[in-house]
C-alpha cells in the first residue's frame, strides 16, 4: 500500500456499513466518508471518523495470553490454538460436542464470520452457535417476518409519513437519520412513539409519550381506526386472518386501549389524522419494542399496521448468491440447541441457540452440561441480562476463550485471550442484501502494521487443528472469498479495483404483487405461531406485561438507551469518545426528583427486584414523570445488575430490559 494513498474500504462499527477512505501516514490515520459509495455517499459519523484512535489505542490486546493462576502468561498463536483445540476436544469426549458453545458478538462486526462460526460449530457437532441476535434486533425481524416475510425498508421518495416507534436514530442509526431528516425537510410528516422526548422526537410533528411496555395496545388502537373509520379492507387473496383481526379490534374500546398506553385521547386523535392523511407510511421500529416479555406480539401488531399504511412496501430477500460453505450437507447429527425448549420458534427460524438460556446449561446442566465456550468479539458479561448470574456462569465454565480487541469484562474471566484485528486490518465480503440493497462490498486491509489476528484466521486454524479441514479447506481468506464468489458474476479482483469497494449485482426477479410468505399473503393471523402453540393474533392478553409498577417500585426503568459517542458497550477506554460522554447517569424527571429531594448530580441507587446500582442523577424533562432511563455498557454502573432472566418473551426468548418496575433511593451523605 502506498503511503498517503487512500484505501477505499467499509466501516464496520455499526450496521450502516458506510464507505470510507483510509489514509495512513506513519502512526497517523485519516478516515473520511467515501463520496463514491452508492449508499452512504460520503457520510461518516463521529465514531467512524475517529476510529483511528481505537486502532492505535495502547489498550489493544497484542499477544495471546493464557491464565496461570491469577496471572497472564504470553504465549504464541500456535500454542493458543493448540490449547483451545485440546480443551474443546476434551469437553467433547467427556460431555459430547454440545457441551461447547461458539458465541459471536458485535465488536468485530464481521458478516462472514457469522457463517464461518456457525459452520465450525455444526462441523464440530455442536448445535450451540450463538449470536447477539439472542437479545438484539432479531425479535423485530421475527415479528415482521411472521407477518409479511421480512423487514420493510423505507422509500423516502414515495412515502409521505413516518412513525418512529421505540427508536432514536439520531443516536442509533446516524446514516438512516440523515436520510430521514432530509425527508422531513421536504415535507414528510413524522409521529414519534416513545416514553422519552428524544432528539428524534423533538423533530416530530407529534410525539406520543407512551407508557413503557404498552406499544401493542397503541398499535391495536390505530388498527381499530383503520377498520372503523378508514374502512380499509385488504383483498382476501392477499391476506390471512384479516376478518378475525378486524373483528377483534371492533370489540375493543378506545378507552380500554388508550388507558393502557397513558396517551391522551385528544393527542391520539391528532396523531391518527396525521398518520392516515399522509399515506403511504413507514413504521421505523426500534429495540424499545423487542426488549420486553411481550415484544414479538407488540411488533406483530405494529407490522399489521405497517401493511395497512403501505400495502406496496413488500420486503423480499435480496442476496448476492454467495456459494454455501463446503460440507454443510454433512453435519453430524446434533441434539436440540440450548433454548429450543423455551423459545422453539426463535431457534428454528434463526437457526441458532438462544443465548439467554446459556446460564441454565452451565449452572444447572439444563438441558445438558455446557462446559466450554469461545467468545469472538463479544462481551456478554456487560451486555447480557442478570449480571451476577452471567458472572457465575462464566466462572463456572471449565474453559473460556475470548478473541477481542480489548481486555473486556468477559475477557478478564477467560482462561485464554487472543488479540483480534479490527476492520482496518481485515479482508472480508459484505452483502448489503440483508438491508435490502443489491450491493456486494469488500472490507480491505488499510493499514501497514496489523494488530492481532482476524477472526477468519482464528477459525480456519482452529478448524484445521480440530480435524475439520473438509469444512474449511483454506488457510487464507482470499481463497475462501474466491470460493464464495465462484457462482457470482462479481469476482474478488473486481471488488478490489472498485473505487467504492462496492459493486451492484442483479438481485433476480422480485415479485411486486405478492408478499414473501407462504401463499404470498399478509398473515394478520399467524398460522405458524399457532402451530408452535402461540396466539395467532396479537390479542390484548398476549400484550400484558407479567407485572406492573406498584407502591414499592413506582417507576418505569428503561435500560440500554444509546449514546452517540459509543457503539453499545464499546470505546469507553478511548479518550476521544469518552470526552463526549464521560460518565454514566440516570435520567430523572425534575418532579420525580423533587419528591425524593434529589438534585442534579446527586448519587442515587437505582433498584429493581433483581439488584441495585449506584449512579449520578441527570435531571431531564425529556422523560415522563413516572420513568427513569439509563444507558448500558458501563463497567462501573452495569445496567444489567438491574435485569433478570426469569421473565422472557416466550416467542423470541428475549429478556426484559425495557419497561422494568424500579425505584430510586437517595444515597445518604
């Protein structure tokens, strides 16, 4: 690579996958948006521009280390792979291959590694490949897919209205927000549904400050309006269960539905007028809906509404047609994955174990012993619920290995850590088809001095040491990429020569008159859900939380709110990012604080049925008076100390992280 010559590659910090140009001059890195990228078109957020500080951080892991007692000992990569393989083989011989789990988190954000890790787990004979999809995003995919086959995508050139529901794209999706903001400036109307007056809500025409956990009831109220006032009636040949759904909402009163949401009837009427006068409309659903025990059914209700607001927004899968990995048709016979009993529909549709039930397998041998785990680019000790139980589970493993950029909380408990390279050191494909865009991209090495191993190198070497060469017959990712592209018109050299690091492909014929479901219909009543024993309709009984606020826990707690400076639990150790948000805090409405004689900046205890943390108060009239809000990812104030695993969504297995009953106590002194 020529010094000062920009390398066109792709940012992998978040799901947006923006095009970037990387210039290296000694130890200095300049990262900017690539104007030739067909999707991001030169846009790049604060995190992407400053990722050079992450790459060159003195806190990066730089050598494999094996724990000897309480001390770490540097070892070679060859020794590390040997130790890892020996421990896995030992667990397999004693407890069966299902006793080994493979977990991929988000800090490395490599799309192809999802395929590689799942393939390695299955080739090894373990059904327990686990991803962060166990508690992030996939419940949303599930709810929409069960209704009409996939996630609807916005067409800002066509839609006239947007409902932003449980999402704050200002912080969580900067590229999407830039497109949304442009649409708003051109006359698109927006209603925001959120307990808090977020920065996105401040741009809305109407903000509905909904009671946490009541999203499904609001969606049913809007569907009731569509049925009774708009007289909307999808054709029978394009729908399943419409008559059943419409009769159900006719039998429900607005008073009952809105009382559950806490939304004023007059404000609801104004929102209804705006929404239905500005069709076609798009509903942007966020994590706020899925992180509760009734998440999938609430999302199903919103999805039913989406199909009414824009019957032409019909999501279909788009794919570059990459060749399947070798040996996929020769996997050993495997037992059921962890979580298959508790969330069978999730396990079947996602094709993974449900990670929320891993502690049961480790601590209680339920459904069988789980004794060893490889964590690639993840920090479940910080991001998974029930911190104390997760801690005991990680300690209870016979062997834990972590492959990451930094010494995370999870890595500190590991027996073996391996330094990972970041996306500036990597070579990997990325198919934008998952986001509905027919483009294939290439993440390319952009720095002259790599740090650590890319995940593919770890997995290829581990596969070879485990005797699984028929599943991974390569030692270099160039060969693997060439194999994956062998059935495509796009080749590796084409991508390497692309000034955008991205090329368009033909997605094949996409039918416009049908939906991507069995029979091509919208499933207002889901027969698939009924086959698994779940209610086929998002009826009120399936939308009630297990318990509500009371005199002991009078406040609604939301955990996991996003901070623009960070990506989930990442980057707290990087000064450039830390200066943007230096410490954790809890948002409290001034009226709620006054009742407890709490001032701005005071230390308090946030308490739930599961635990307590100490944290400072930030007074904010953005939150409802009966709500408090904290972010996650802080080691010194771990939000997941306040969460548990007992009450989960029976469809997705997702944990209860939003709309949790809680209380505040002022710290004495």
